[in-house]
């Protein structure tokens, strides 16, 4: 599968604004909900649950929040390029 199969231009957030991880995940949840039809709160709860298992911050200013949602029939994604870095508890201690 090609990344372009997952991302529609409207799912790319440039200069996204969020001051912390939770508001960022809410922003991403809203985008995914609009595209998939899965309620925003369901998406947010799944992302927060996954984060509770361990940070999805991977280092070098990158995080890959993800979750498995039974309601989704195919993979989907949203890309957020932040206006200001957000703390994600990445192993290298860099914000994303």
C-alpha cells in the first residue's frame, strides 16, 4: 500500500496548532472522524488508550499515534505538521 492511498490532501494539516498531546490527538481525531464516519470521541478514546500503553513518539521530532478501530474497514491516516512542537515523551526527549 502506498502512503498516497492513505492520505487525502484534506487529511494533511500544515501548521497545526495544539499546545499539548491531548488537544493534538483531538484535532487528528476530528479529521479521521470526518473522513471515516467513526465518532470523534471513539477515535480519540482509542488514540488515548494506545498512548496509555506507551508513547508513540519515536524520536527526531516524529510521533506516530495509531489505534485499531473495529469500525474502520481500511487503514486511514492524517498527517499533522505542527506550528510549534508538542511534548510526546519520545525516547530522545525531543518534542514533535
